């Protein structure tokens, strides 16, 4: 028997968010998104505040 198929979530991010994630980690970026109420499904959204 084969292993079940797994679907991984794809979270679009801006180039600034990607750079910040490399330095601070994925968990820290997800926390920023949650605290600011970021709608990750919005393709026209701006970068979350990374200050």
C-alpha cells in the first residue's frame, strides 16, 4: 500500500516577508500575520508590518 496523499498549505508572502522569515523563522512570521489579522487569501494585500 502507498502512503496517503498529503496536501501542504501554500502561504503567499511578499519579498519583504520572505526575507524577514529567513532571519526570524516561519513561526514568528505566522504570529505577525495572526496578530495583524492578515488575510492571506487576498492576492492584492500589502506586506504585514515587520518593525
